C-alpha cells in the first residue's frame, strides 16, 4: 500500500508540474495562433479533469480514514468499559 500511496502522491505532483508548464506555455502563446490556443485549452482541461479525479480520490480516502478512527475509538471505549476504571495501584 505504501507503494500505491507513493505513486498517487507522485501522480498529484506530476499533474501540478504539468499545470505549471501549461501556464508557462499559455503565457508565451501568440494571441492570434488559434491552433496553439485550442491545443492549450484541451491540455489544461485534461489536467483539470485529472486533478478533479485526484481530489475525489483524496476525499474518499479521508472519509475512509475518518470511519476507521471512529471504529477504533468505539472499540477502545468498549475495551475500557470491560476492563473497568483504572486504579492507581496493582
């Protein structure tokens, strides 16, 4: 799973680097070069969609983590109630 998370982090960073390159290209583009502008728009839209997918994936991962924390907390409360209150001595 660590490998998968590393790959996903790299994917997000890769998308942000690609977006930076596209903004640089957009700044250097000629205003009257319709073909280049259309290609840039297409590339920017593609990166935007991929970033939205990545955001949705991260949101889902955060939701799963919150559910796990809730379950662990409930388990810990249940275990504590079975053991009884902790007393200072043995």
